[in-house]
């Protein structure tokens, strides 16, 4: 192991008109192999890594200023760009208006 604790970056979106509203529902984007839903079976693809999932792990050790690509990824998810969404396991906004 590399660390004793694991900090995770979680990307979420909301359809709420006011994201600051306490009743806003935030939905998580699931990655293919990054830890997430505890009911999901772990991804086992050794020795290969899903590159984006692996980068998300290391991004949790730093700030978003040190990982500007996360801001670009979030923008692509907000725009529902298929190329970016294809890197994820689930899009909680599939078939719906963009978050």
C-alpha cells in the first residue's frame, strides 16, 4: 500500500436551479475502476490501470490548482461531451438535461 488513508476526489452534479439550496440533490459520476459505491465489486485489471481513475487518486493528494485537468474534465462533463463521458462508468444525467 502507499498510504494508510485514502482521500477521494468525487465529481457530482445537480439539476437544481440553486445548487446552494440545502434540498438540492447531488448525483455522483461513477468511474470504471476508482473506488466509489461500496456495493460495487472492485475492479481487477492488474497490471493495467485505467489512467483517468489512477490520476484521480493522485489528484486527491494535491489541490485543483495543481491538477488543472480536473477543471477541464468537469467542464466537459457539464457540457455532456461524449468523449469525456465514455471514460466513466455511469452518467447520472444520461437522457436528461445537463447538470
